[in-house]
C-alpha cells in the first residue's frame, strides 16, 4: 500500500537520498521516493505499517539526517502547525552579531579578544552546517554539500580569512532560505492558479441544511449548491436549473447550462440559481479529488533529466571532494612552503562544486511546467510524460468528439417506418449516434425484448418472426442482407433490415470544430498526423480534406484501431489523442495517450495526459508547455554546469576567491530557480 508523509523544508537532495535509503531499512517499508516540489515522501509500505507508530520513527530518522524538517502525516497536512522558519536561524543571527562585534573591535584597534569573537561567531553561524556534517559522518555519509562547506570554511578560518569564511556561510544560509521560499512560493502559486480544493458542502438533513466536510459525504446524500459555490462531489441534479463555470476543470472561461437530471462534476462553480444534487460518488472518488491527486503526485514519475541529475549528484560530490584533496596534496608535495595557498584553493574548489543549482532547479522546472499546464485544464500524470511529449513525431487522432463536436443530428432518412424501427431499436444503446436518432424521433415505439449490441457493428433484435438489424453496412453483410440503396450520401449511415430484407437507412451528420481546422494545420507542419475513425471512407475523406488533407484510416472497428495505430511508422514517440471513453485501449497502448473531454473516470485512469476541455487548442498548448519546460531544464543544466566548470578551472589555477566561489554556488542556484519559475509567472502568452 502507498502512504504519503509530508517532509516540509527538506530541499537538500543528498539528505533526501539518505532519508530514502534509511526508510527502506525499516521492516514495514519496501521503498521510498521523495517529491521535492510537493515536499512529500511517497512510501510503499507493507501491511505491518501502523501510522501512529511509524510517523514518530520516521521523524526520528529525518531529524538525525537533516535539521528543521517538519515531518507529519499527509492526512494532517491541512491541520498541522509547522515550526516557524525564523526559529531555525536563531544561532545564525547570534553568530552574525558576534562577528560584527569582533569587526568593531578590530576596526577601533581593540586587539584584545577580536580573534576570539571571530571564532565564537563562526561557531554560531556554522552550527547548523557542522551539525549536519556530524550527522552525515555518523551515518557513514561523508560526502555532501554540508561537508564541503564546513571543510572549506574551517580551512579559510585557519588561514585567517575570517571575513570570507563568515561571508561564505552567510551567503550560503541566505541562499538556502531563499531557495526554501522559492519552492514554497511556487507551490502556493500553483495552488492559487488551480484553486481546486473544496472547503465545505451543504447537506440536507430532514428539513435543515447543515454545513459538512466534503469527506463525510456518502452516495445518495442530497446536497444544496448555492450561487458562487463549488459542486463538492459528482452527482445528478434533482432540483433546479443553473449555469456552471467549468474553468476550474477545463481551463476555459465558458458557462455550461445544466438542468434536472444532468450529471455534474465536482469542482464546477454554480453561477446561477440554487440547485440540489444527489451525490453519486464520495469525495475521494470524485473528479475533483482525482485531479488534485494527479497534480500533487505528478512529479513522482520523473523525467530522464531528473533521473540523470539524481545519479550525477550521487557521484559528483565524492569526486570533487577527492579532486579538492588532490589539489592540495600534489602541489604541497612539491612545494610545501606554500601549503596554505593550496589549502585555500582547495577550499574554494569545494565551495564551487556544490550541486545545489541542478538538484533543485531541474525538478522545480518540471513542477512549474506541470502547474502551468494544470491551470489551463491540462493534466500531465508525470514529468516523464511532459518530457516525452517533446519527442513526439507521430500523432494518431480520433475523429468523433475530438476533431468534431460529437453532436450528431439526423439529416435524412428513407421513410417514416425506417425511422420508427431505427428509434425503437437504438433506444437500447447509449452510443451518441443511437441517442441522436432517439432524440430526433417523435412517436410511438415498437417493443422489443431480445436486443444485442455488437460493438463496432450495431444492434441485433431477435423476434419469433425473424431478425431485425440496425447498424452499419458490415452488420448487414455479416447477416447476408444485401443493401439495395446505392445512393452515396456523406454522413454516418444506420442501415435497417427486417427479417432478412433491407428496409432503408437513417443518415446522421457531425460537424468539425472550428478550432480543429486551425490547430491541425499548424500541427501538421511539425508532426505526422493520421486520423483514425470507424466512419466510412466517404466521411473520412471529407473530414480529412477539410482539415488540410491529412492522412486517415477509415472503417475501423475498435480493436482494429489499435492495429492501425501500431502500423504508423515513427522514429520517436507516438501520441494518440481521443475522447477517453471508446478509445481506452489505444490511450493505454500509445507511448503517450491524451484523453480529451469532461474528465470521465476512464480518461483519468488510462491516459497519460488528461485535457479537461474539448478544444484542440489545449493540445497545442500542452505541446508548447512541454517544449518550453524542456528548454528551461536544459538551460539550467547547461548554464549551471558551464559556470561551475569555469569556476572550478579558475580555482584550480588559483584565479578566484572564496566570495566568487559562493556566487558560483548560491548565486547560480538562485538564478536557475528564478529561471524555472518563469514557467509559472509568465503572463500573456496565449499558447504557454
């Protein structure tokens, strides 16, 4: 079973790695993975996991590795009072004050005691770093950024570089605090942009309406949703008519009119009259809860650059530590009189080498990209899929409901008897085409008992007199019924036969979305697009030509769509875009499955990317966000490694100072973090 534990203020990658390793040594934990942006440790626990006993034990392990981390159960995240961050810096402020007193003593030539004040001040400002270093050594983890910083500043103090040693720790501590704030602010910004949480619900009990926690709602409860309130759980309207603002789910500022009997999704905002709904799901099963869970856990599926940085940091820090030692040792053997100079150069080398910029900015970039997409109603299930979307060359796309509106209308029929037979049979199906015929027909129905729906073909009615068919041409051919009508009409044809004789047909048409034309034309310049449809060749040809003469494969049964998609040639990743209901096998089979629609359960469960709106412009925006995220990730990697390499070379040739080194560590980290946050704070770009 999967458990979540909040570890707030844990931004040290090496510390997180050690905590993960230590937790797996507990008998009731199989594995652990830390999500930096969400500050959540995802734990694969055994049946012996008991939260009441496990949390204190986990907290002890965390505290033994890293200071200032608030560890508590994920379920208590909304109620937990965390420590004030300022309290963790008390010793630091005391140390800075003592240092200033020492500087005043030296400035006024009060020579007695100012060196002691410098060392005492150092003890206070370096207390946290020294404590973390000690804890790391006790656990056998010698090589980390705290050890690097501690050794470097002790060496500087020993060489009488008091100011530089103090400034290195001061800048490092301030930089660490700003990093905390950047991560915290990015989480707050994403939460504000998405704003999905539902605080309360109005439940009807007897003749009263009481306010309850959404978590307490059970199926069948009757709820009141007032103007301006969010629908707390998925349900059916049992009283009233209103308009809903669906922007929280779809990212589109459009109103949707709903009436008695309509099924409504949690998270939508009532902007009209008061309505009453009957809960069809509990809160944890509702659309809004699944969306929140997707967003909060989206970075657990890490992209290749994230995995690379994690492995890189694991070997990088020990390597540069050994290199720094050799920088001191080898020249000292040949020139022992200048050993102090070599110690100083090695200390600078250690400060420069800290990998903070990479291990923090890369996952933060993906988190920001996922948050930027989520505010538009685009949900990536993991940063791996955000990264994979940048390497797509082939897109397979469904027609009905994706390229077209999916609002079928009867445009023609052979005669009234044909229409009556069609409506009488199709009322036993939930297919959109069937429903369009039933909605169009006005009159009495024939009563049928033995009705079988054959997926991809139509419906078969068995009576004492014989068989009645309503479906496509393949269904009639299968039953050896010859279609005598040769008229070629563009549209979906429902052929009717009675007792082995062709009766007539009903023609249903669908219209292409305006956005589909523009988006497909733009995407066709970058990707190989193929439309996969069950419609006949005439309909497919008309639609494909209207979209810019794209490729298509027509007359496909559901199982044939998978084969047709697999036959599309690709050198990279293949993406399939569908409505998330009839195309579940394809969504699961594709390298990247993109479900578009209203957030149906199967879409959320099967697809890798869920687009809550129905316009293809959101698909284009999803691809643009993915590419921009990748660019920023690579910018941070190249920028950080380049600057560090430059300063490491300068340090190797004794051409830099300790203050320049701290800029190469803390300064570069902050620049990389700010660059990552551009994904969240960029405004005014329509496609990003």
